[in-house]
């Protein structure tokens, strides 16, 4: 069970690294706004929050049953 958690965290790390790296990050660099806020910082904040939430969910889900 512990190996599965490590694999999921590693996959999440590499997925986050891809999402927060140049080619995909450049997709959000536009002159658009979301409720008056620039799209680029909003997208960064949402991706960052989702990564933190998924990390917490993976760790907490398997933390009690080991």
C-alpha cells in the first residue's frame, strides 16, 4: 500500500512540474481577465491550489490504513 502512495505522489509531482513549466504555462499568458483579475496569476493560483489539495487527499486517504 505504501508503494502505491509513493507512486501517486511521484506522478503528481511530475504532473505538477509539467503544468508549471513553460510550454503548458504559456497557454495561460493572455490578455484575458477573470472578474477583473489577469488570467495568468489566477491560473497559477488555481493549479497550485489543486496540486496542494490532491497531495493532501493522497496522503490523508492512505495515512490511517497503514
